[in-house]
C-alpha cells in the first residue's frame, strides 16, 4: 500500500479548481445525491417513539414547524430535509453525533 501524500493531493485539487474556473473540465467523478421530495415526518417521529415536543427539542425544530410538516401544510427544505432523511435511515448514528444521553431509539 502506497503512503498518501496529502500535500500533493491538495496541490492537485487546487490545480483542478483553477482549471475549472478557466472553463476546462478536470478529470473527476461527480456524485449527485437524490433526496426524496416527500419525507414522512410523522412516520420518522413515531418510529423514534418521540412526542412532537421531544422530537422538536432533540433535533432543533420548532414544534409548530413539525406540526405543519406532519399536517402537510409545509414541506421540509434544505438542511432540515437532509437531517430528517438521516433520522429516517440512521437514527442511532444521529443521536450519537448529537450526544443526547446516548439514547437508543
């Protein structure tokens, strides 16, 4: 196994960035992540066995916002949408990252 040279990797990345700015397509792989348009907030919350208040408190959402999402009046956007998707797929990982008393959902 070859040892990585972080300095060379940074320089190569900067060179590719300069090429991109000048309109040249560097050789790189671009991965796009597809986030679903509709997220079942109530289902996520119920799967975690949390009340609306607990869900709001644990993850930094306004309780009114959660209520609007669950009633279908509004849809999660941006970072909230990503957090909800992560909560749906990896709730224990997210709980660990946020360090909420290492609660297991």
